[in-house]
């Protein structure tokens, strides 16, 4: 966890405790135990809340001194341009991106298969953020198993001002392509 976030959460927890408890001389053991229990509960609760929901607001307000992440969560309609040799085929699909402070999941759903991200990394560069991820595509049962067999792939997404401006992918089947999208959420 980011050091700034830990300091911030600890400061809030101790400030809340200062208003809740006033230790007296003889009850210091009981008060210390109570304070540690309450502090631990508050820190764990704030940590969970931060990772799930609270990170979004400083990121949206562009408070980079607290958290420096792009916001790309949502559902998107996409067009996949798949280059296989000299031939490009186009497919429609949907992408669902789930995002928390420490985790991004990118899943693609098409009529031939479901692609799930396995490892995602975010790198800040001079133009914006580069999101790189590996994925595994599972074909849907039936005729698609032959036309789009299970495979691994990798992808790069360039995000500038919280907008996806470039999305490329390649697979272990020697195919590659691009994904263009339009937000629907």
C-alpha cells in the first residue's frame, strides 16, 4: 500500500480515537487495549473502503499527490480488428473493466469466446498511462472451438486524460490487432 495512504488512514484513525477515548490513570491497560482494538478496526475498515470505493474520488479530482491512477472502469462496446497474415477481420464484442485502487480486471465477451485478464500492470509515461496485461481466451462451446481455439495473449492500452486512445493486442497464435471502443456506461 502507498505510504501516503497509510499515513493518511492512521492520522484519521487516531484523530477519531482522540475524540472517542480519554484514558485515565488507573484504566490505562483497559483503555490501551480498547484503543488498539478500535484503531485496528478503523484501519482495516478504511483500508477496505479505500481499495473498493474511496480511491476513486481523489483519482477523479486529479489529486495525484494521494493516488495517481487513470480511471477506465466501465463497460464498452468494441470493434476488434484482427490481422491474420495479410487479412484483417472485424468482430464486435463487449469489454467490462472493473477497477479498484490495487486491482484492474479486463474481460472481453464476444460471440466466439470470453477473454479474462490474468496479470495487469499500470505504468505512467510521458503521454499518460500504459496498461499492459496478459489474458486467456476461452472459446464458447460448439463451432467456435475450432475457429477461435483457446489461446493466450497480451495487450497494451494507452490512456490519456482518463480516455483510452490506443489499444493493441497480440496472441500466441501469431495474430495481432487493435481494439477501438465506445463507452456505453
